[in-house]
C-alpha cells in the first residue's frame, strides 16, 4: 500500500516507563503513530504491550515519560480523558451489557437525551446505522448483544469508539477470539477506517496478520522497544527472531504417531447450548492412546459443548462417552479428572483461573485436595508454592513471584499458567481447547512440543482449535465438525487445507 | 529480571498490605466520628464531652470494659456469620433469625434437660443452639441450590418466620409460669460463667474467629468455599460440588449466628425472652464490612461497635445526648466502608496501581 507523503503524527509516546511491584513493564518506550496508519505491536507474553496501550488509553498512568496526542502534551487520569481526545480502545473481553441492544450499549455512558432527560434511543439507532454503513460494519442496532457472534460483538465495540468520535483506535489482540473469516472481515474494516483517516494500533501474536495488514511494526521485548520493521521487508521468521531474540521453529517437528488402544470413545453425543438449542447433534469418534486428533471446524458448530460434555461440565441429552472402556457419560468433573483427564478450557477467564488467587493456588485448582498439597482437609501451602515455583520455571511464566495474583499477569502468561497446570499431572487423555490462544510464537513452539511429548508418552490428545494451521500441524487425524456432528475424519496425509476447508463449510466430501 | 525482585516485593507487601487493608475502615470510622461530632455540635451538645462519656462508658473501668466485651460477643459471631458466607459469594442477611433460633434452642436445652453436670450440659446447650442456627440457615442454602431462590430474599423471610416461631414457643409450649412471655431461666449447669467482669463467652467468640480464619485459609474446605465465591465456573471446572458448598457455607454461617444467640442466652440473659437483641443480626453486616470480611478483622470491628453500644447510655447520661446518635455514627461507618471510593479519594489512592482491579480482562 502506498502512503501519502509524511502524514502527521497523531499520537506519540516519549520515554514511557511503567513499574508494577516487582516488574518493569515498560522501560522508556518511544512510539509514533501517523495519521491513517496501522501500527502493529509484537512482543512476547509479558513484554508490556497491553500495559503500554492501557497508558495511551488513560487506564494506567506512566511513572515517567510523556504522551502527546495531536500535537498536545496530555496528562490522562482516566479513559474519559483519552476518549475526549479521540482515542478509543477495544479490549478483548468486551465491555458490553449482554441483555441490551447494540444501540443501547453504544449509547451507554454518552446518552443522547430528548428534553427532560428522556433517552432518545431512535437517534442512537440512527447514528449506529450511519456508522455501520459508512465503514461496512453491517451491525443491526436493534439486535440484542448476547445473540451476536463474537466477531459482531467486537464490531459493536468498534462502533462504540467511533460513536464517541474516536480517530485513534487501539485494538489489543482483536483476532485472538475470531475465526479466520471474521479476522479477514476485521482487516477489511480496519482498512476502511484508515482510508477515512483513522489511525490504528493493533496488537497480535499472529505474524501472518502483521505482514498482511500493518504499515509499520514495533517490537517490544521485556518492556523495551527492540526494533521496528516494515512488513514488506520482513518474513515471519525475521519477526519471530526479533521478538524472541532467537530463531523460532514455526513448524512442529514430530514423528509419525504410534496409536494404541482406544482411550476416548464417543457415540451419538447430543447436547444443548446455553440457550437450550440442540447444538451438538450426534458426534461419533474415538481417540487412541498416542495420537492427536484435531477437531477442525468453524467456531459455534458444537465444539465448545462437546468439550464441556466430555469434561463433565455439561450434561449430555443423548449418546454415550467411554474412557478406557468405562462409561463416563454422566460423571462429574472431579471423577473425570481423577481418571487422568487434563483439560485446557477454551475460556481461561471463566473456567481456567481464579483471578484473585495466587499463581501457586491456581496451579493446584484440580488437585488441591490431594497429596502433597493436602492431608485430610489441611492444606500445605509450602508444597503448593513449591509446585508453583517449579512450573513457573519450566513454563517460563513471567511473574514477579508465585504469590502474585493471576489477575496481574499478562494475557499470555495467564494461559501459560493453565497449560502448565494441565500438563503437570499424569495424563491419559488431554483435551486441549484453543491451547495457544493469546500465546507468543516462542511459547507456542514450546507448548506444541509439550503436546507432542504427551502424545509420545502415550496420552490420547483431543485438540480443538480455531486455527486450522494449528490443527493441521499438530494432528495425526483431523476430525471435521460441522453443524453439531463430526462429518469426516481424515488421516493427516489426506487432510489438505482445501479439503478440510470445504468440509468445514458444510460441503459433502468428494 | 522477574525472579530477582521476589524478596522485596513480598516484604513490601506485608506492611503495605496491612496498611492498605486497614486504612479504609480506619478512615471510615474516623470520618463517621467526625460527622457525628458535627451533628452533636449542631444539636447543641459538646462532642468532646459526649465522646469522653462514650469512652468512659465503654473502657473507663473494668466494669465498663466487661460490658463492652459482653456486647461485642454476639457481634463477633454475627459479623463472622456474614463474613464467612460472603467468602462463598453469599449474602446472609438472616443472622437475626438464625440467632433467635439458636437462642431459644439453647434456652430450651438449658432449662428442660436436667441432671447433667455443667461440663456436659453447657456445651450441649451451646452446641444445640449453634446447630439450630446452622440448620435454619441451611434452608436458605438449599432453597438457593434447588430452586434458585436468592438467599437475600429467603434469609430475610426466614427472619420473620423465626420471630414468630420463637414468639410462639416463648408464649406457648415453652412459656415460663407467670404472665410474661418468656422461657424459664436456664439451669445453673447451663450458664456460661463470667471471670470477674470478663465474660467467658467473649473468648468463645474470639476462638471462633480464629477457627473460621483457619478453616478459610488453611483447609481444603476453605479453598472450595473461596473458589466458589470468586469464580463459580472455575469451581465447577475444579470438580468442586458447588451446590453442596453453598448449603454447607450457609450452614456454618448459621452455626456462628446461632452460637451468638446461644451465648447471649446462656451467658447474659439467662433465658429466652422475645424482643431480645433486635437488630443484632444486622449489626453483623456492618461489622463484616468494617472488617473487610476478614475473620480476624471482625474482632476489633465488633469490639468497636460493642463499645459504642456499651458506652451509649453513659453518653446519654453524662452529656445529655440521645443514644440514637450511636446508630447514626454506625450507619455512617457502614456508609463509608461501603462507598470506599470516597475514602480512597480522600487518601489519594485513586488510580494507584496496586488497587487497580484486573484490567487485563482480555486475551492481551
Ligand atoms: N495490574 C498489574 N499489576 C501488576 N503487574 C502487572 C499488571 N499488569 C501487567 N503487569 C505485569 O506487567 C508486565 C507486562 O504485562 P502486559 O500485560 O503489558 O504484557 P503483554 O505484552 O500485553 O503480554 P501478552 O502478550 O501476554 O498479553 C507483565 O510482567 C505483567 O505481569
Ligand atoms: Mg497483553
């Protein structure tokens, strides 16, 4: 994409330093964002990307340094100050009220009123429709937010910012929860926005996305800017190396699977989703010891419910499940865990972590009642902490200590805590849902190696991932899920991108 | 980089953390007293004189001090009941009802069971009262798990049922001879003795605070309760039986409140009589919030409220100030600890990092 000559700088950070107890999150960071530009930020988990963005949005105050917006030095004490200057931010966990409509959500906090303080919903709806049309967002202002898919909810967040006249948008890992199709739509929207003069800062761990959409790339490592690059002159490998400081293996190295006895067997499994719609409509498959079965499918085709039924978090309305020949269809989560099942849940904030708990306490979430963490009902904090120390070391979780609450970890490090915990128990069956969501490339490499190691040690692995690349590079067999059923199971050699893509879209297999 | 700093950050935590935890309640209390003083001034009384009398009436002599401890005793237990339930994310507003049920049960065992030595009779009466409170609260827990009825509603409704139920017993089957609706006095073998001016019941309550703290912080049960309260989905994922935890937590919360009623009956009043200790269950909420729901914090919070109640008549007597001013101050304390934003702002704590709740609500 050709750029106009020297567009003005709209946002500038000079020598920003931010300290948290025990952590130097940003170390004299400089940043310049030009008008109409997409500036991507890369960096390892815990490098300080979100912290930097939060400061630009007025959520945190820097300890040192200056922030300039549109040629003016600013001191922001809360997001309102940022919003007033045209800065909008979309957090990944959306700050929307699920039961309200799009328009109501958008107007929340900056309501348009008619005389006498009566809300003018009609005006808000009109404005939303206008914005939606202008940027091709395709959002219905009267839809109720909880009925919208994730990608749409994200657009509501973007509209919220635009509604407040934002012309600088900060998107913190917007694609982490999107399907590839939704992500492509988002990129199109981002380009429409920059064409209209909006400037965007965009954070991601997916190098391919950076190469495709960014105009400039900045790389943070341990709080410092370690370099910047032009996508045109970069490759995934060069970016990864800049980020991590060493060459990263972007492909998974593994031997051919040596599959053994059936560990997980699923027959005719049916389940409702949260809205009591039959979403899992009869899944049949099995996973053998020593193999990785990857489930490919567009999100929302019953994968989540399948995992929840398998792990005892949701009740099956029909069908049966066996683990090592024992029927476990209506077993409790505890019993299933005790059979040697490890589960990396899809939603780490909801199921995976207790935010105010320390890392150490989070790392015994499934076996806190067992030796050596407890005898009888008495817990042994020393053993729990020691276990935590060990995992932090092994999984390179970036934290000041095991006593740090999970809430103050960076997103990717939270994920690492869960992965570490679930990999640290003897496992017969590993159910991993989106195991590398929000994780940097260096750590993905490590987690992938660990998954393969589990397989090679004889565990059956069921991998569910929205990343087709991840499924195709890890799985020994690919099970394609569509409309609540496993429509086809392919050995990896026959699972070409095209074929799997067609099956995912619901077309009959040739 | 990360691991090196481990020492100082945890060291800095202990003092900083205690101050952080204590500063808001402390400032809230001071603010409440200050506004109380202004109100006293406006109404033409001398705040100095009033507060001096308040102090004299609560800590001025051994006898006053004993009375403060006596008043604090059910307050500690009532505060603990609220604080404990809160850890599981439950709001037990039913302390009053559980206390009444505990009180009348303890009274019944105290007067009706005869021929036991003190060493058996007293603990039995105390335990029976506590257990009655536990079962009574467990009803709300069960209603919540099996019907989804919110515990705030059911505990409040059960409060009214308890009032009528205890009235019925005190005026019916368990009525003492004479015209007054009350039970007979408990037998000597069921009376909690005093140690000089110091009521033994106070120590039982303090002991229960430590027991509660231990349960919460050092046992698997506490881990399950806190996990349920902080993230019920994660609790389910962890294999914790959330419904059971809810019922058990309500039960233990009621156990504490019931014990408060039992101690009051066996150690102070000596029998059950209706109208006794109205409002005590609600003071528990103030105290739990003042303690920031920390079981050990409940002890000083309860002593503070107990002292104000103990000293209020002295204040009325010496400074000619209506004792209701105490209620006003108490309400102000509750207001400031609940609306801690105000206090935070006064302390200049806004936007400080340590207080920042998790903003990292994203994948980022
Ligand atoms: N509120 C907080 N309190 C204490 N420490 C924090 C807080 N927020 C972030 N940190 C620490 O600051 C560092 C940078 O975190 P940040 O969230 O900015 O990382 P990030 O680059 O966004 O990582 P990720 O890719 O995992 O999202 C981390 O070590 C983190 O533990
Ligand atoms: Mg981040």
